[in-house]
C-alpha cells in the first residue's frame, strides 16, 4: 500500500496580513497531481486542517476542492483534527464522508477504532488520534492518570496496541503532538524539536513533549504539529506544512512523505517535493545597499523580511523598499553600530555643557552614537539663538538653577 503523509494545512491562515488561500490551493492541487502520478492509495493528514476553530466559508471551499481532487486522483483520505481545529466543525458529516472514502477522525472515542483499508497483502489499520487535551479527556477515563500529553498518548497508544493485537495486520497511526527522541541523559534539546515561531503551544504552560518511545508498535507513525520536515526514526516522522507560514521556516523544504508498506510492514519512505508559490527571504544591510544591489534582483518577487543596519533609522523605509520589493512584509531596524550605555546620571552627563552640547549629546544618544552633522548643528544653533532672544523678552526667573532641577528629575 502506498501512503502520502502530509499535515498542518492551516487553511485560512494569513501571512503578515496577506491571505494564503490562493497559494495553498495551488499546492494542494499539486499534491493531487503527485497522488495520481505516483499511484498513491491513501493520503493521511495529521491535524490542523484549518487554522482556526471558526474557519471562514472560503476555507471550507478550499478543503472541499482539495479532498475532492485527491479522491478523483484515486486515493482514499484520512484526516484528524489538530489543536487549531474545532473537532465538532471538522467532524460534521464525517460518517457520510466516510462512505465516499474521506475518513475524518475527530472524536476522542475513535482513537482505537481504526479505518481499515486493504491491498493485495491484506488489511492496513489507520488509527487516527485526534488532538486530545488532557483536561478535557480525563473525565472520560477516571481510572487513568491523564495530566500530560505524554500520559494521554501513552494511554491511547496502549489501547491501540491492544486493539491491533486482536485484529492483526499492518498499521499506521496519525497523531498531532510534540514528539521528541529523548536521549539517554534525559535532557531534551529544544533544537531537535525543530519548531518555528508559529506552532501554537499545546499546553497552557508551554510545550508538553511526548517521548518517541510512546509510539512503539505501528508500522508507520504520521505526525503533525511541527511545520518543518523531521525524521525521529525510520517509522516516525513529521511531514511539515505545505506552505511556509513564517520566515523562520524559510530554509525548510515543503513536501510530503511517500510511504510504502509491503506484506510485512514498512518497506520504504521517500520525500516528495511540493512547489513553493512564493519563496521567503531575509535581507540584511543598509537601505541604500538593498535598494541598489543588482544581485538582489532575484528576490524581487519573494516574500521579504528586511533588517536595516543603518545607524540612523531611514525615513519611510518600508515604502521605499516596497517600491523595489512589492512583497516586503516586515522591517526591522538593527543598527550595525550601537553606543555603549552609560551608568552616569543625566545631571552628571550634562554638567558644565553648553545648550548646543546637550542637544548634540541627546541626538547622539537616540541615534546610536551618531551626533548631528554640520547642517543639523546650524539648525540647532539657530533655534537656540531664537530661544535665547525670546527669553530676553520675558521676565527673568530669579534664583532658578538648572542643575538642581536635573538632579531632582534623576531622583
């Protein structure tokens, strides 16, 4: 049996305020082409079908089109709900869609009720584990300790292994979680998880890791939740999302795992590349460098994140960048040269300085070590002269000293 493993479609998600529906449509259409050309029997989608628990009407249209294309291409479809999905909304009419070869698993009691499909070697049991929040699950099983995702998935996998031992045959598990290969030291390295900055934490207090050993048993485990491709073992993998949803994912490939099961179990796993409708790029440099460098022409159609290194923040930087790079969506000012912070009080720093020195020092402070140029000095001198002339026309404030006021402000 040939299986295509994908996940985290996040239908309806925006990218820095821009809709991704058109791009996702094109990628899911390409997925259907791969299904037809590679004679895929089953497509599994491991959670986060939608990006929101209340998806817009157009998001449902995208899902309907994608699933219909996969069925026309010849594959059955098995989907599970993720932490972004509403299990109730996604699972609506699931019993009827199952009759048409689209199996949607969203209810907690379905975790050990497999979708069984057969090939020339016999049955393959697909156990879909919908996203299970411990606080919402534990009252269903009061005799079990279900406080963490590790405990929940350990409990569920024990039930799946028990069911599978009675049924016999090959098996595939779908799960939406943060699974990690815990080293012998027991210390989990966050780098190995491969999460980007867009995966929503699956617990209120932070990430709740699930050890790889929890998934012992099945011939293949199709994981969702991490947006980048990852291999925890030959038989346990993340496919990642079909689109880039963050600049932190820019270097990660987009695609799906092509899994072949033979008569005895897992035979092979290969990577299938999917098209990237609009690539992502992060550019760093001064505004003038980025606007004039001919070598950057290849990125003019990319989604762009720009880090400006100008010492002084350029005026109207985003508008000027979008004149050349229309899909520039984020801008950060990170000066290449920064001033060392001073521990002296403000009164001490300005003591004995002239007015023009004080203004020049302020400009140097707020502009990361760069003081006024000659033209700015002339403007400051002119303004200070006007203030001085105006002061001479007003009644004097006898006994008013500058330093005591500055000392009071510092205090």
